[in-house]
């Protein structure tokens, strides 16, 4: 039998700095600690969150602390939803989906990461807001053998 954890929702609106990306990731980690996640879901959650926030700060806001980003993390027993928006002009995500990053490039891996670790990726029309959804596998409690991934 699985135990139900109430849905949790946290929201941050901060100046676009990498220090604030770290602050949000640390706070989100504390939230994720309260949810019985499989290791692969925990890894995906942290990777998706950090990638979306880094993209908002570095690309959306051009590393300008006078601009802000907003991040909402909602997590329930069934899914995790990350929404990140920034005050930048956005980007042409439709065209970007057609480009594969070169192996030696230092940027351009965000969309493939989203595709690999999120079950759903949606952008707003302008391309300055992304919503990432990951369906979560639950852990079940087996009193004889400890926690088992189902």
C-alpha cells in the first residue's frame, strides 16, 4: 500500500542570478526530501529544475540581475510540474527543436535534456516560459524487504 503525500506547491520570484538558481535548487531539494521518490525521479527533478533555471538566467535574462525569473514547483504523488518564466524576449523554440547540439558545444543541450527527463515539455508562444511535467513512479512499502520501486 502506498502512502499519499499532499501536493506541495512552492513559488519563487527572484533576480536573475546564478546564486538565486542555487537558492531555489536548495529549497526545492528540501521539498523533494519530503516525497518518497525513486532515485531516477529525484535526479530528473533536480536536473530539469536546474537546467530550466540556468536557461532563464543565462539565455532569457542574459545574466542581468535587473531582470527576474519566476519558478513554480508543484509535486504530488503522481507528478512533478516545474514552470520557469523569465522577463527576457524569449526564443524560437520551434526552430530550436530541429537543431541537435554538437558534441563539443558548451550550450544547446537544454531541449534534449527536457526531452530525455520530462514526460511533457510546453513553451508559451513567446518562448520565455517553459512547463516541464514528469510522471513519478511511486515507492511502495514492503515490510519484509524495505522500499521497492514499482
